[in-house]
């Protein structure tokens, strides 16, 4: 996620069902999936909704859509966390 290589691939959900996004408190969202409750700041809401609603999506498109509001490192960190928890992964783009 951090070396730029994923841009040519698609981000896919690895979960059997679409993850749910809940509000934990004023500052925190929970992504509920796979028996886990992953906490994120509320600023991540558009990113999480986009990934849950649009996947599979080209990684390049994801970065392009959010580069005005988030640093690339922040976007990569979010994808890395979701990947580490088995929520999403990468696959080769279809031509």
C-alpha cells in the first residue's frame, strides 16, 4: 500500500457481507465485519463508505478521488489497516 505499486490493481472486499459502519461516539466510527469492531476517526467516513459501496475499485481511482482531502500516506495507512484485518485486498485489474 505504501510503495505506489497497488495503483495498477483493484481494491476488493474480502468479507462475505458488506461491512457496516456505525457511530461509536462523536469522534469515532466503527467498521463492523468479520466479528470485529474496527475503530476509525469520523474523518474516515467518506473513505469507508466509498470502499464499502464501490469495491471493487481501481486503487488509482481511490487515491485520485481523495487526494485533495487526505495525504497519500493517510490513505495508504487506512488501506493497510483494513488489509491487515482481512477486510480488503488487491487483485490484478481487469483489462
